[in-house]
């Protein structure tokens, strides 16, 4: 087994007047070696303590599930146990997550088959919108001394495991097994967005009471084990997915121009798959399978960040009369029109001040990704909307 090759570099460093810290991690080696290194970062940089299972039964069942369904994550978890001085597969501890953030975000995105892009490549564009503030502030308390904003630290990952497909992805919550969007060496891409249709009483507060994969871990599982949309459909339908803090839904697209939206009705567990059929697919935070037709939507929305309002805006942007081919510049300019600029309660909870934590364009044909990050606000327009200062575009590649 080759030794671990691991490199971490700074993409965007924190400045006195800017928001994010963005790091780029490249890791090649066995899953266990990768897990060890990430556990060291989690322990030393964030002081993360592993969650305890309610009883050993949960741990035994969880590790048995992973052994059968996602052995790559089980091996990374074993690397975590090595670092924390635990016996292999200790059932009293949940070593499958290294959470350093929380999950409460809104997003907007679109997927384009190659026939609809200017360069003929299969592409996607996605905003990851984050709530500002520290955990204390989110809970209605004053910010504590030295407390960071919840989504301040972003990781770009390029992983090349010896027993899984190479992947390029972005993460802001879980170092070990989760991601928000990504693409693998076969040009398969997957994206998770908050779905506000899940009743809050059916959303679990912690994964250590669940046996399966979290709504973030399923992305990594798909990226490391699936080559195309057909295989991804099977993976999503046959795995148990649990939701943490918010409901979630997915858009999956491959390098051949196939795509689909995957949702689960949290009341009866029924899965709904909306096929792209070679057209542009758009996803925000409304439930697609029960969304009314566009011509039945209200003429105006009081909250401009309402998911259905953003869906309609992007549908209009990417289905312009007479325009067939969309360039990266078109995608970037259009997705900016749904940047969050005002406090909103449109995600089903308390009003949040949101900003576009990142905007990313994946090219599934060239296996490249470009991303930019929100740095700070600059001034206000006549309507009180802030000017958003974004970083330059940074380029990453799987080749």
C-alpha cells in the first residue's frame, strides 16, 4: 500500500475586513490513511470530540451497514479511531463524522447538457448561500469572545483513494465524509441543497441515532463508487439517507448529459425522480415533485429569496427566447441574479442574513472546477441591498 501523499494550501486567507478562510487539500492514499490525517486536523485545529452512541447497538449496526454499503467511509472512520486512541470499530463512539460546522443554507443551481453550452461541454453552476453569524448568535445569544462565524472555513478537496474514484469537491461542515457538491474522475457530479419541504419534527438532530448515511455523506459515496447517472440512481434508491437539521434534495448529472433530481417525501418515504431529458435542470430549495407549474406561481413574492421566486428567475435566465448556447460568463451573470442580499425566513426557520459563500462552475467534460468566494460587503444601493465583493475565480482540476 503506498504511503499517504497529502498537501494542504491556503486559497483565501482571512483578512481583517473579509469573511472566509478557504483551504485546498489534496490527498492520495488508502482511505484509512486519509481518515487519520483528517482526524489529526479535526483534533488539533478544531478540538473536535467524537460523539457517543446512545448504546453500543447503534455503533454495531452502523459499522455493519458501512461494511456492506460504503466500506470507504468505514475505513476512514477506522483512521479516525486510530488517532483518537480507540479500538477498531468501537461501538460506543460515532467516528463517521468530523463536524466542524452546522448545516442551514440555501442554494440555487443549474445543470447544462453539452448541447446547451457555448463550448459543447457538460457544465453546472451553483451558489452555496450561507447564514452569517456565530453559533451563539444563531441561538439568540451574544457572540462569545473569539467565536467564529459558523461557515467561515471552507475546504476544497481533491481525493484520490486507492479503493475509490478520484473526486473534486467542496465542503464546509464535515471533514471526514461529507460534501456540498462535487465531481469524480468519470465526470459524474452531485449537489445537495436544502429542501424546505421536510417537516422539522422528522429531521434528526444527530446522526449517532441513525444507521445509514447522512444527507452529506451520500454525496461522497456516490462520487467514490458511481460512474454515471444510472449507477447513482441505484445508490440513492438503495441507501438509507438521514437528514441533519434540514431536509435535503439532490441534483445529479453525468458527463454524457444525463441528469435527474432526487427527492424523498419525508411523510411516507417515497422517492421521486425528475429526469432532465437532455434539458437544463434547475434546483433551489422548493420541493420539485410537488411544485406548481410556473404559470401558477404568484405574480410577485414578498421575499425575493423565496425558493420558487429564485427558481422562476433562473428558469427565465436559462430558457431565453432565441438563445440556445450558454457560456461560463452567462452562467455566472445569471446566478448572480439570485445572490442573497436581504434577511430571509424563506428556508423555513428564523430570519437569516445570507451571503453566497461560494459560486462554483463544474465542467464535467474537462474535469475542471472554478470557484469564487464571498469576501465582504461594499456599500448599499438605493434599495438598501449590499454590494457583494467576490474573490477572483480559482481553478482546480482532476486531471
